[in-house]
C-alpha cells in the first residue's frame, strides 16, 4: 500500500518534557511534525523501543512495590508483553511478534530486570524516615515544562532523583588531548538536570544527588550545579517559544543529518529530509520516480526508481505489491526502512519498509 501524507496542520506545542528536550534541541521541526500528527508515528518504531516500554513499566511496578516477589514479576511481565503484542497486532505490526523470538537479548533483559526485584532499587528500608515517590509528576509553575520522575528518594535534607534507563547510559567521549573516555550521554544529563529544576520549582529546594540506573542495576551519578539546572530550564523554555513562533510565522527549518533523521518517525512528512534524499544516498531511505516494476518467477518484485542521474533498485517486495506499484509508473514516491545491498544504489525491502507518495 502506498501511503499519503496529506495536508500538514501545524500546531503550537503546549508543553515540553525533559525527555523530549534534547531531541527537540537538535531538530525542533521533528517535534512540530509529531504535534501535527498528534504524535502518531508515520513509520514503525523499533521493536526494541516498544519493548523498552514494557521494561520501564515493570521497573515502575517494582519501585511502587506492586511487584513484590518473583511470582508477581512473572505474571506482570507476561501480561505487559501480551498487551504490547496485542497492540502491535492491532496496528498491523505482526511482523514484530512474538517478541521473545524477534528481539535479541529478550531473555537477558528479563533476567537483568528481575535483579531489580531482588534489590528493590537498593531502598534503605531500615530508615523509617525515608520516603519514596515513583512516577512523580512535576511541572513548571507556568506549565510549559513537565514530566514524570521515575523515582524520588527523600531522607531528611538528602534528596535523590533516580531515572531508569533500559538502554546504554554511557558513551565514548574525547578529552582535550584526544583520549577516549566513557561518560554519561549528554541527553541523559540534560534530562535529569531538567527534572532537578522542576523539583526545585515545586519544593523550593534542589535535590542533593542525581542518579541513572540501567537494567544491569549499575548506578551512575550525574554531577550538577544549581546554575546548570537553571540554565537548562531557561534554554528549554526559550526553545519552546522560538519553536512555537515558527508556527505563527510559517518560517520552518530543520537540521537533516543522520543522527537527527535516522530514527525520526516523521521523516516521510519532512520536506527538508526529502531534499536531502535527492543528493544523499547514505540513508536507508530512497526517493525517485517509478520507471519500471518487475515480477520474478519466485514471486519477488523489484522496483526501479530514477533519482536525478541515479537509478535505484529496490528488491524483494512481495508479489501483492506488484499491481499497485505497476499502476504507479512515473509517480514520485519515497521508500523507508530499506536494507542496503553490497552493490551501490541497490536495496532490499524489509518487514518494516513503508512507501509514501
């Protein structure tokens, strides 16, 4: 099926979340497209991202002490996976299920997750004065910034904000002399500093420590100052204003490059990205005019696109696609989520490949 975008109805973004800020900082237009399409993705999300919602939900239930033992864990985990798989089936993404088979490290992540149950996130339950708040909502006084903090631990004057991460927390960085060292990802630092300032806005005091915990139960501290948290907070509010100003002036811009576009779920609607695809063949997406469609004896279908002086070959479409594609000769289309072949300008369709005109 060849999909259509239709007219884009741009809307102002009412509130920015700490988890959204870093992405929006790199390309605000992506957030405007998400808002225009009511946050309904135009492309399938990675199955790992879907599974990440299950992992995070289980961490939340453990932190709230709803999951108390291994039996609770197994029941809740299976239930959350079933809910997700039913949703994937309903939305036409049955090629992602069963997740247990389709996902790498499914079993390993489940085992790592279970370790959090054993540790109860290292809660010092012997201290009766310690209070725990899971999935606590904080927002700025003007309601322009807000989000849920995974865990807040208050013990007298000591306050720790904890953010759970189901993916890698660290990244390779270069120091001033060019040596490589590991550090917490910038996006996670910025996110938790925003949470810290939101906590201050609501309580009139800053947390004393900021921590990230991964699935392997490793804990990473984020060094911060009150000034840094305030600066990030002010930057987020300014970004929200300038982004919304674009809606009123209709003067949009984007930053189309691999790190911004590769996982963007709204790139079929991004005119800036379409321009990039006309000259940049490093992506797993292509565009061009359909010049030929061929069906082979094994039932596979190949499509041949003309993009400027380049002819692009996209192989391995199912036979069901033949008639629609063949009836669309000379039509301009874009195809997303392809696999590159060894030969230049040759691609293969995958389970998640989607076509737009």
